[in-house]
C-alpha cells in the first residue's frame, strides 16, 4: 500500500511533463546529462593527475674510476 508501482511512476512522469512542459523537461534532462558527463571527465582527469608510483632504488655502486680499477687489479695479483 505504501510502495509505488510502475503505474504510479508512469502517472507521475506524465503529470510532471504536462506541468513542466516538454521543452523544459528535456532541458532539465540535458543539464543532468551534461553534469554526469562533466563528473566522469573530472574523475578521469583525477586518475591522470596521480603521479606514477616510483620504484625504490637502492644505493647504486659508484662508477669505476681509473684508481679503483688499478686497485682492484693490484689486489688480484
């Protein structure tokens, strides 16, 4: 008794269209569609704006120099 059925919603929709007029109703629905589109676009921009996760890099070994190569060669002999 307290719930709305399909017929109730159809009657409500017809009355709303008659009261508001077809053009006004379609303009409101167009505004709602634009709002949803802008919302989705904003959500997509937020995803793009997030920085990519960076990998944690360990301390890199220094590039070999002439002195370190000479010392390494001397240790091997």
